[in-house]
């Protein structure tokens, strides 16, 4: 039984027996759900309102054909095949089992990745943290990633410069939506002090509540927000055959205006606002802003590219994080939750790396170079192609012909 509702999946409200606490207080069973760490799953775990500790019943474990062993300092739970399912340690007169640590211990069965492979995939996935990288590998949530144990052997100077922080917002514990596009969180950041190559200074970040799938839209000025947002909502509804029901944002004039009010009224979309000067209430979008900006800053620092490439870095971060960040409630990536299939990441490359682009525009002589020098800038959002900066032409091109 547990007193933390957010630990349970497949939760169903159901009245159960009351539980008497040590101080003669009582808690009531509100429902039952499933508790899992990826390798061991307990079904029909009771949610008891007011319970301050998570409790495992030894008798019920034995009834399920588990074998429980105790020593002076530790305990272990073996499954019906005799393999270790859970382990714990003694704390005074109580044996404590950490289900999260059991997941980490399973990684010892994987071969350790070399230092070069460690940092290669860390950079390919937009400086992704190693805990998530190991989860992607061990649980086979993506294809194309070598199955190794990845370890942070030293500090990444680019991450230290890009992600240094004092504190973070608390994550949202409970979600009330059951499918994508029911609720969209959004926020605008900018103006960036240096325009992007395309002349943009603002970025509209949109996050789906259910899947946490994220989109970024680059704007020249704040007044472009209503037009871009209306176009985005129409496009998403047609492409996914789903309906946007609610939108959450702050009180910025880019979101609170007559154009959007009329559009939402005609579509039957409810528009919720966070309280004034309380960005925590728009925490989903605010935290995603921070995650994207920190990763983009790290990538620019690592690639030594000028700041004018910030929009390309942000777009690449959004692309890779949709395919790599794991949504804790479901144990899946945002891409899989939104699209319905596991993402492939075998084609990813390091942002800012040197490359060569096939020159198929000019009429070349017999011995003229066939390729131009380029800088890899990410992935196209409208076609199956890479975005590359052509050094000779000084333009950003989309091409599949690169080495």
C-alpha cells in the first residue's frame, strides 16, 4: 500500500478497508493501481489516504511465489525463477527497498561504453543527461542506440556553462487529460539580443500536456503570435484528427487579445491563464523553455558557432528531446506517446559538426570540386532532410546529400 497517488499507473478509484496508524489515526483506501520499476510489477496496490510510508506485505509476496530473505543488514526478494527482483537494506528496525536503485543495478549486465562512445551520444542527443541515456539503452525505447552502460566519467564543460542553475520548479504530479492535444501549454521567450539567420527574435514554445511533445515556432515580433498560433491549432487538428480543447498560458498580450479570443470562442476552446506574476502555474511551458534554452546554449558553446545560429540550435534541441526525454508516467518517449511508434535515432549527428554538401546546383567542370564545405545545423521540419549551412554560399540549405 502507498500514500502517494502519483506512483500508481492504471489507477482505479475503489473503496477498500481502512488502515489504523500507530497513533490510532485511520486512513481510508481510495483506490488501487499498478506499481512497477520496469522489471518488477505489483498489481492491485492500495492507495491509502494519509499513509506516510510505502509498505510491502511479506505474506502477500510469498503468496505470489516470491521468496524473501533477510540478514542483519539487508534483504532480498527473489522471483519464482530464483532471480533477484528487489533488494534493500536495514534502517534501524525497518527493511527499506529502493525500487529505483534496482533499475540502475540492472545496467551492470550491459557492457561499458568507451569514453568516445559516451560523449558521442551525449552530444548527439543535445547533451542529454546520462541517466536518461542509460534508460533509453537498457529499455530499448529507441532504435539505433548501441546497448551499452553509459557513464559520466567527467564534467562536460559545455553542460556546466549551459545548464548551471540555482533551483528548479516542482514537477506536476497529476494530469487530468487522457489523449494528445486535449490541453496545450505555451509560453513565449525573447527578444533574443541577436537575430537568427532568418531574422527571428522570439520563440513560441508549445507543449502537449498528455505526451509532453513539444513544438517551437520562431517569430519576428510578438504581434505575429495570434496568426501563427491559429495556423498551428488548425494544422494539428487536421493532421492528427484530434480536437484541441484547452490552452494554458500567461497574461501576455501576445496571448490575451481579440484575435485569439474570437478564434477560441468560435472553436469552443477554453483559454486558461496563470495568475499574475506567478509563472509556476504555467510551469510545464516554463520548465520546457528552460530545458530547451540550456541545451541550446550548451550546443552553441560546444560547437563554437556564433549566437546567430541560436534558432537552429533550439530547433535541433526540440527535435532530439521529443525523441529522447522519457515521460515518467508512461515510461515512454514523447514521440512514441504522440505518434504511436518508437523513434529511431540512428541518423542523428552532432550539432555544429563539419560536413560536405553535394553541389548539384552549379554546372561543374570535369575537375571542379563536387562538394561544398558545410556546418550541420539540424533536421528539416517539412521534409526528410538535414539543415546545413553552406560556407561558400553563406546560406542555410536542406539536403539529404551530405557526408
